[in-house]
C-alpha cells in the first residue's frame, strides 16, 4: 500500500480543519475501517460463545477524538 493511500491529501486536511463539512466527511470515510477496527469488541454470550461487534459509543468517542486532533494533522 502506498503512503499516499495511507494518509489523506493536504488540501482535504486543511479544508477539514477550516470546517468544510465535505472534507470532514471525506476524512471520516477515509478512516472508517480503522475506527471500526479499534471500536470492535468481543461480547461473551451466556452460552459461552463470543461475538464481535462495533461498539457505537466507542466508535463515536474515536470519531470525536479524530475531530479534536484535526488541527494537529501534519500538512505540508
């Protein structure tokens, strides 16, 4: 995977920092799989089985943290 694929372009980041809703949504879409991965928890069922699911509260917390950190994103 190329580095360009791993990180959004500078214009999108700068636009998101300045409050452009489309840029913010683009960043959230870019990081959706990573956020979901970190927000995935295992639930132990009474029958002894486990299942994984995305915890919506944890997911929302991670989204809020990403948005709080936008001003610290590196740009050129």
